[in-house]
C-alpha cells in the first residue's frame, strides 16, 4: 500500500513539474503584439508633378512640309513580307518531315 | 459426451482436399498460360496474337500522326491565304498561289474524309477488346489490313499534295523576286 502511494506521489510530482514548465515564462511575452500605429495621412493636396515653367514654344511654320517630321516608332517592326514567306516555308517543312518520319511498317 | 476435434482427425480430410485442389489447378494452369504460337493469316503472314496487338497499336499511332498532319495542313492553308491577301493588297499577281491553294484544299478535304473513315475502324474495334487484346484473329487482322490500306493511301495523297504546294509556292516566289519593284 505504501509502495503504491509512493508511486502515485512520484507521478503526481512529475506531472506537476511538466505542467509548470509548460506554463512558465514571463507573462509579458503572452501579451499581444503592439499593432502598428495608424498611418499619418495628411488630408491635403495629393502630390502632383511639378508644373514645368511655361515657355513659349515656337509655332511650326505653315510652310514646312509634313514629311519633314520623322516618324518615330515605339519598337522596330519585323519585315512582314519575309516573315510570311518564311512561315510558309517552315510549315511546309514541318509537315514534310512528319510525313517522311512516319513509320509505315506495321509488322513488329 | 461430445468428441473434440483434434489435428489427427482432420488430417485425412485435409490431405484429400489438398489432392483435389492440386488436380483442379493442374488442369486449369494451361488455360491461364495459353500458348500463343504464330499462325498464318492472309495478308499478314505468320503472326501471333501478341503480334496482332502490336500491329494494331502501330496502326493507331500512325493514325494519330496522320491526324496531326491533316490539322497542320489546314493551318498551312489558312496561312497561305494570308500570304495571298497580303500580296493581293500590294497589287501582285497571286493567281498561281490561288490555284495551288484551291487544289491543296481539295486534297486535304479528301484526306480528312479518309481520316474519318479510318477512324470508324478504331471505333468498331472489330476483333479486339478495349485493351487491345485479340478476341477474334480473323476480324482483328481484317481491321488492321483495312486501316493500313486507308492510312497508306491517305499518306501518299498528303505527300503528293504538300509536294505540289511547295513546288508551286517556290516557283511563284522565284517569279515574284524576278518581278520585284
């Protein structure tokens, strides 16, 4: 009987130790993290681009020919003609290759 | 007083049961491990059932490849039309290309009809089950032979069609470069 009580006491002590470890630590850590402060937004005019100083631009003369102005393109274009012809050649070649590579022999 | 069963009383019936099972399994074994010797089939020579399965799979792969060729041919024809329109806008003579394209369309339409017909053989799957296993040797061989005949005919037609289109296109290109602005 005494032996059983000793075992019980031993296990209870162990359990209490484990429970103490689990709930240990400072209580400060358990506090929720401080949230970030609210953003400081000024209710004012939104920043805009600095207005460029007004300069008097010379008006183009009417006598200038319109073709003189260079045509600026955003990106270079392909030579459409060459592209189309090459595309047809490539497609024909692809089909021919597939046909010629087909294994028409069915015997294993 | 009830008599208890022990091992000694059971050993007789157990041995008898074992003997019966052995005899049954001994007769059933050859059915599962069926011999598959090559036997002659008209048009295919000496072939086993496993050979027929392999042939059917090869025919099926050929059919798939041909379907891709036909699809690519339609794409080529559409692109060819773009080229015709492009040069027409530029005021070039594209009569030769138009004639070639019309003939090409005729050829690929014919090939497509043949493909649909060949597909019917695979839909019917005569002589085989859904797992390419031979159920009827004669029917299986017939399916293979007829599908092969159709595929071969379409294959040759497509080769000829693409060759003519290429020839016409290159001839037109040479002519156009000779008349370049």
